[in-house]
C-alpha cells in the first residue's frame, strides 16, 4: 500500500492544470439560451411559440419564485423536450461548429495555446450542459470537461439536472471532486483559473494563479481587491473551419 500511495503521489507532483470557465470567458456570448434556440429552430420550430412562457419563468426567477436550476429545466422542457441520445451526435457536432465559427474569442484561444505550450492540462469548467459542451471542447482540442449533467432515462435526455448545476460554490466543489477522481492532489499541482463572472470567485480562490477575463464590474471589483490580473479578449473570427485549435487536422 505504501508503494502504491508513493507512486500516486509522485505521479501528481508537478501537474499543471488550467481551469477555464466557458461562457463569456472562452465565448463572446453565453451559450445556453442560444443552444436552446438553435436546437428548437433545427428540430421543432413550433416550440418557439412557447417563448412567452419562458419569459414568465425568467420573471419568476428574478422574483425568486423559482431557482436558477428550476429556470434552466423549465426552459429546456419548453424549447427542447426530451432528446434521444442516439440522435444527438450530428446536431451536437454541427452546433459545436456553429459556436466555433461565430462565438469564440481569439484571445482565449491564444491563451489556451500558451497554457498548453507550458505543459498545462486544459479543463473547461462551466455551468452549461455537458450535453453540448463536450462537442465544443473537442472542437477546441480540449479533452477534459466539468459541466452540468442531465438525467438520462431509457435513452432519452431529460429536462432534469443530475447532481448540481456547475455554478458558484458547486463549481468549486465539482472541481475538487474531479481532482479526487483523477487522483490529483491540489497541493501538488499548480492551478490556473480563468473566469469573467463573480459567481466563480470560489473557483478562482482554488488557484495558484487566478485571472479575471472580460469581466463585468462586480468581478473587476473583487479582482482589484484580490490583486488578480484582468485580461480582456475582444470578439473576432476564430480559426478556419476544419482546423482543430491545436493546429492538427480534424
């Protein structure tokens, strides 16, 4: 047992990890509502008639009558319904191409490449659904994703969050669980974290180096109090279609 523990410890020493939020950090715009609309337009345009109900749900959220998790589930139920797992590969790939072509910050891509060149393992940690994030991550040449999961029953993705929405303190908790699952000791790793939003302060506090990216003012206020560097990556065209971000053909 001692030899096994020692081997695991030696394997984790010197690991470099870079955790990136996705929406408005890597992307220019949030992806969740855009994903719902993209899928509704593609699969069931009649569901767009339910948008007024979605607006009412958003008002209920502002009034604190429903939680953030409940709002996400309501909107998914209205605009997507259930999704057959067997039919998702092609639309998720097409959506990932759409996001890559229209909604990625070149500065984020440059930073990911720089971190990778320094030996960092890149991880996306996002409140968006794993359902579509993994295809975007593959398009960016990123293998590791921590995201909000959905229940699957009888081959159908349900409009019901499995576990926690990967947001706020839960995101930091899910990162800690990911580290434990991969047998990585945080004390033996060098961790960088990137985010635009104040809800990710718990994640940024895990980092040896925290970076605030394209931030709203509440996040900038926290960053200046903490001494965290502020990075601003303007919108612009991404890499050409058909080229993986790490420069290898896909």
